[in-house]
C-alpha cells in the first residue's frame, strides 16, 4: 500500500471523502510553525479559519492568536483565500 505525504489540504482530498477539521487544523499548525518551509501566517490563518468553520474549537483560538501578529491586509488576504478554497472544495 502506498503512503502519501499531505502538505496541502488540496492533496488531502482523495476520492469522495471530505477533508476533516483535524487535518485542516494540522495544516494551520504546520504553516504557523514553518514545518514544511517558511512560517506563513496568512496560510495558517486560512487553514485555522476553515477548520474552525468545520467545528475545530482549537482552530478558532489559534486563528485569534495569530491575528494579533498580522496586519489587517494580511488577515483580509487569508480570509479571501479561505473563501476561495471553500468555494472550490
């Protein structure tokens, strides 16, 4: 059986199974910590936002925390990105 590394939620969608809030939350943690490259708070905010919408309570707390380190423009960009992702998935 093959093993897949998932570095984006786009890759995590396999077949008909939707991406879970826990996977999206982990994506946010990975982006916030720079686990797969540079720290990216905009992308982290996006994943935390989507995970929170899907019911992950920790994601809402983390989103609020990193928002304090972001400019209003960065937050708006993250929100736009989350809306785009949701409209295509």
